[in-house]
């Protein structure tokens, strides 16, 4: 998890600053960290609440942004089978992009090691993979909340001219570019961006939700066509 912590810590710091300088009460903005635990969804929630969007719009937008976690959890399901329910609930709560990447890599190593031995999967290696995932995920969660708290504390004291909030779209753009590995994902991202810009004037910030749906629809249609 170490290679992820610097970038994610900076991201959380800016999210905390942005929440503290918004019109949303400080404690409410900070609570998006442990409750939603997703930088993009946190910023969307704070921005929508700040702009007076309807609660239903905020809820649906956050769920749509985090829809990718359904895919992540499906990929992790076979690795977590047989674990206690409390463990799976904690692991699912901590499941975000970095913890998914780090955990999936370690589970893959455990599976490869079992195959190399030519026998059954070794219980100790599986337990090691579980500990690896949970340890990395908890480390990320702690860094995220500490950086978020630091941002919330120093945010109101920073000069408004710094405009640190611009770091967030730059970070998210980099994440999108890194993940746009197929023509379908590129088309979906492009469609979502176009609709989001076109829908800036839509009341209650519904343009954001429409752009998410449009991007998903275009990506799914393109993937079915084999692009």
C-alpha cells in the first residue's frame, strides 16, 4: 500500500480543505470521509449539498459514482468465501480502488503459489493474503482520515487564492485516463464529460447524475458491440 499513500494522502488533504471551505457545516463535510469513504463521491456529495440539491439527487449520485465497487466486490467474493461475516463486512467497507488493486495482486500470488506446489491451496498462504489485504486497507483508511482531518483543520486558514480544489479534478482526470484502457471505456468517459459540461445549467445539479448514466450507457453499448 505504501506507493499509494502519498498520492491518496494529498488527495484526502485537498478534499478536507475543499469541504471545510464550502458552505456545508464542517462536521458534516468531514463525516463524508468515514461514511462514504470515496474521494469522488465525497466531493460530489459536498458539492451537491452546498448547491442545494435534493437529498435524493445526492444519494443517487453517490451510489452511481460508487457503482464500480459492485464489480470490485464481485471480483473479491471468491477470495473472501468462508471468512466470518464480520470480516467480510469490514473488508467490504474498506474496499476502494487502491485496496482492491493491492489485495487482488496478493490473492493472485497466493493462487499462483498454490498451483506451483502442485497440490491444494495452502491455508497459511491464504491467511497471509487476507492479512495483507486487511492491513493495507486499514493503513489507507487511517491515512485518508488523518489527511482529511488535517485538511479540514487548516482549510479555513488558507488563502482563498491558492485554489487547492483544482487538484481534485486533476487527480480524478489522471485516474480516468489510467483506467481508460479499452475503446468502450474511452467512449464512456468522453460521453460523460460532454453531457456533464452540457448539463451545468440543469437545476438541482441533475446534470451530474445524467452524465454518469450517459457514460455508463455508452460504455455498455460499445462493449456489447465488441469495441
